[in-house]
């Protein structure tokens, strides 16, 4: 079977679950199995695919049709211009989380001297590693409650040569990690019972998604330990759902808070400054 024929067949199979992205997904699956780039696939439509590679492609296609996320099947996900290793131990990085990185970097430009940043709930490490690579002078600490997630983050840090302090910590225990100029977090913020796509609900780690009936339990905990984490003059920057904005501003009422929208126009990133 040629590349073009397999892509045509796989695209038709993926259409019900991927719609406009079905052809791209088919190309990425084939490129992964052939160990070539998607560009190479596009440039060689008449290339014949060997039987062994076809079997691998069909196996991945079957898993994808069972709604397993493409990122887990390929083992990587692009974020902030780099590919990050991902597996079922970590949340798949989302494009909207790049706004959090941009906001942290903007604040770092206005800080002088030794700048300490902590990423709470680091998962794959995509936030912490992106910050370190974009702002090498900053001292970056990344924490997660999940030891398996930290192993993934450490592998990603090694890949990019990012010097980061990793730490296993549960924010619901006593905070003993000190104060930071910037605390960044993409915490679990999905309400329990929320309707999610099967790719998310079935395959992504629930402890990285869900946070109580209103999705606010982890954010409320960040508010409780705000003064222990954030230095005077520093800031907490969190990602959250658009419907949670009012509750977050009320939760941090004594402090100045500003919310930014993502590219889809939804409230997504809130920064809270400690005076």
C-alpha cells in the first residue's frame, strides 16, 4: 500500500472522531511508524509502506479510534515551540497554557536580581522547562504530587538541558518550600461531573483534572498558602476555567488581581500580586 492510499483510508476512518484534523492525524501516525517527519510523508505520497510498518500503523489507528489521545500514541506533544515527552502519567499540554508561560516571562522582565520561580503541579514539566529555557537566569523549581509525573518531567528537562529543581510535594500538606518571586500553576480545575471528551475523561490522569464539585479546591488551597509561597512584591499566576473568574477574584479579594483571555476569548490566566 502506498502512503497516499493509507492516509486516504485512515482519514476516512478518523473522520467521525477528529473531523477537520483527521488527515493530519493520519499523516502523523504514519510518520511516527515510519520514523520520518510529516513533511517527508507529504513529499512521498507514492512511497510503498512495508508490511511491518503497516501493522504498526493499524495498531495505532485502532487505539486512536478507541479515543486514546494522539499525543499518548505518539509519545510527544508540542508546547511553546518544543516537543515534550508525554504519557498517561501526565496531562497533555494545551495551547492555552502557553499564555501562562508568556505572562510569567513578562513579569520576569521586570524583576531584578535573583529571581525564584516555582511551578506547582508541573506534570510533564512543560511550563517549568519552557520558563528556564526562555529565561536562563531564573531559578526554577518544579513540584508535583505524582512521582511518575516527576520522572517524565525530569526526562524532558534532561532532553533540553534545563537545570531545574524538582521536588515531590503535596500542597495540601504544610508548605515548607519557602517564598518565591513568582508562583505559577496550572492546577486541576475541572469540576467533578463535568462532561468531557472520552480522550480526556478516560485516558488523562484524573488527579490532574478534577478539583471538587466546582473545580476550585486546589485554587482555594493556593489562596490559603498564598502569603507563605509568594514574596512581598511577587505574584501568583494560575490557569483556570472561564466560569471561575469571579470566584477567584473574590477569593483573593484583599489583593490586586488581573485576568487575561486566551485566543478563543475565554478568561484563562489570572495574576494575583502580593503587596
